[in-house]
């Protein structure tokens, strides 16, 4: 009979459609396998951008959260209402998956608002090229606060971070230096934090400068010289006390009568600040002498009438 000699037209059509579907599924499976294998070899994801500075600090989230909780719970419990998780999230969103040479102040604005807190009058201590000495001093004298002694500065001190457009959005290998691009995550952050710190200052403020540097104690290009000095409010700040410190046994390249200090006082006077300047402010010099007790610079006096 005709039915036993072959398939009917309907059955033939069903069979052809089934074969076509199977072939299509097979082709799709091969394509997907190829893409996945290629991706595993690193061919799909673009490589991280390479820069000249160190990369993002390992375990950045844990470091920032740990410092935040330590600051608001242990050091300054009166700031206990700060939400450290929100602070971390706002920092992360400021740079993750972003071009590290295209960061703006708007990226950090939410973080600045979340982490800001009042600075008591007469406590603000600015610095330039005296990092180790100024922070040894604020640790021994609670009457003064540097930017790094505020919540923002404490969390970010000596920590680095930057993003990258490719996954995972954070570059742990390298970050751009300021010389590579000015709008990098670190530079923009510290400029904003410094501006906010200066704006909050009131009463008498202090600045500790390094008089042992050949280039001069005051530099217009420094954060203090380019950002902080111009954001001090003459209506809130009554005076600026300058401390020019020299290394124990080191060169005394500049004193209060030096050219760069005169340039600094001129800028401050134009902005209507009262100014005093002191070479080797004694309380700070005594701290230097703790580490160099036998040096001639650290002798309080010479006893010429000592018994034999």
C-alpha cells in the first residue's frame, strides 16, 4: 500500500522541522561553549589599565569599615550616630567602575556629607612636609587635630583606591599618580577633604612647616598652599600661628624670616588674618628630642659650674 512505502507529507514535514531544531540547538551549544572557553582564557574581558602608582589597598572594605567603627565607637563615641556602612558604600560608588582619570568632586559629595563632623575652635592644625612629626604631636597632645585626625582623614590615611571600567571595577594592581592625571580618585578626595577641613576651622589655627627643606618651608603647590589657605574663613579664624620646625641636627634651610614664609604671611595678610611665626615651637621640639635626647640641639642648658 502507499502508506507502507514511505512517510506521508505531514510526517515528513514534522521530521524535517525536528532535525532543523536539533541542528540549531547543536550550533547554539557550540557557539556558547566557544564563548565561555574564550572568556575563561581572558580574551573577552578587557585588561585593567596600567598606572605608575600603587593599586587599591587589599581588603579595602574591611580597612575602611574597621577604621570607621574604631573612630566613632572607641575614639569619639559622641559621633556614634555615623553610619559606617553607608559611608563605605558612598566611597565605593565614588570610584568603582569609573575611569580613574575622570573623577569629579560630585562623585565624593555624598561621602563628604555623611562623614563630616564639627571641629572644635582653636584645635585645627595644618601641615606641609611634616607628616610624621605633626602626627606624633597630635597623638601626644589632644588639644590639636590634623585632617588625618578627623573621621574622613583617619579612614583614608595612607590608603589607596581607584576604579577601572572593566570587571571587577576596582584596580588592585595600579592607580594613577597625580603626574599622570590630576582628576584621580586620591587627589580629588584629599582636595575635597582638605577644603572641608579648612572651611570648618575657627578661632586660632596652627600650621607646622618644615624648615629643613631646601625648596622652602612654604610651597604654593602644596595642599596647604593651594587649597587650605584659601578656604580659611577670616570671619571665623582669628589668627594663624606658624611653626617652622627644623630636623634635630638637620639643615636649617629656612626660618620665620625666610623668603617662602614672607610669601605665606603676605597671602595671609591680604586675607586679613593676624599672624605669628615661631621657629622650633618648643613643645614640638621637645617631642623631637624624645627620639634624640643626647643631641646638642636638645640640651636645655649647659651647666658650667658642675662639680668635678
